[in-house]
C-alpha cells in the first residue's frame, strides 16, 4: 500500500463501514484496475468492482 492508497482508503464515499474492505477498493481505484468479488457489500460501493 502506498500513500495514495492510504489517502483513498481514509476518504472514500463508503456505503458500508467495514474497514477491511477499504484498502482493496482504494488500491483498485488508485491503480486503475477492477476488483473482482462476490462480497455483496463491496459490490454496492462506488468504484471499479465487478461480481464474480
């Protein structure tokens, strides 16, 4: 995790408050990649996520 990832993790428009979901979503957003997940709360978050 780099400084931009940490900043993105700390200041997102989150729909739910699970702190363990923040870093992977922030890393995907900052890194320009898509996070693939089956986790319903993560799928409701804004950002580059897709259902698997």
